[in-house]
C-alpha cells in the first residue's frame, strides 16, 4: 500500500486461509484516522489488509471503494464481520472489539471467515503491536 509499510500478515487459523499477505498497521491517532483514505481500489487488492489498533468501529467517509471489516477481540477472535461496507458509511461500534481488520471487499466470503474464528497476526520482529 502506498503510504503504509505492509510487511505483516493476517491468517485465519480456524479456516487455514490467509486474509492478508501484505498487512499494514494503523496504530497511531493519525494513521487510524487516515485509514485507507487516499487509496484507489487498485492500491488495495486481494492480499492487502489494514489492521487498526485499537479500534471499535470504522467509517468509509471519503473512500472510493467498498471493504470488508472484521472485528477482533483481545485474543484475536472474530467477534463481528461487516462485508461489503460501501463508501460513506459507518460500521457499528462493538465495545468488545480491540482491533479491526480492513480487507478488500469479498475477502471474508472467499475465506469463509466467521464469528468465532481465530486470527493470527504476524508482524516484523521489531514491531510489537498487540491489542491492549
């Protein structure tokens, strides 16, 4: 992705499927606020992902393409999914969520990701980002 280093991965351990092989992390006030704004759908293709930490819900204001949103708890279990969130929308706020994965539209269905699945996040060794 153009403005985030994308050197992590998100793997659905329950389904044995990669959700993102080029996962970026948004873990500061500015990067969480910016999210995917400014990216074109070509910049956010299958295999891409943005992990927003901490996060309870997202918006797609100003975006030009739909995304899938996967809510995770502190144990990285899926506690909610909003597939195909179109631009200019707000997703529900889930208080139990500690982070959110933003994925290309269709990823949740293609990988059969479901509530209750366990996600494994792999980041570079110099990055120690886990939900609080």
